[in-house]
């Protein structure tokens, strides 16, 4: 069976997905940060209960700044399902 979005298991043995991957999969037209922040506020999701905020380094093509930090949210499955249905 092929997964549409990669499901990972966190340290609490819970299934989580990347909000950035979900955003891309859903084809949302707004910027990721605007989309996720609006949904968290609008639907009352709580950090460290419904999702965990993570920061990752991403390689850039800029020799003066070869890396940039991007934020992602690891969503528990219930939050991801609710966002997918909105």
C-alpha cells in the first residue's frame, strides 16, 4: 500500500505527519506559515498536545548564507485528519 503522506512514530509511540507535507499534498494556495498559524488559532489546536513545532536547516543556493532555518509542525493524526477535511 502506498502512503500519500509519510507517517512517522514519535517518542511517545504516536503517529505524526509533517504539516508542510500535508500543506503541499492538499495543494493549499496560501503560504505555509499563514495557513498553519490561521488553522491553529481558528480551531484551537494546542502546541505539545496536538502538534510539536520543529526547526530544520535547509540548504540554499546563497554562498553567503548556505543554510536557512524553516519551521515545520509535526501533527498528530487526529489534527492532520481535521485539517485535511477543512
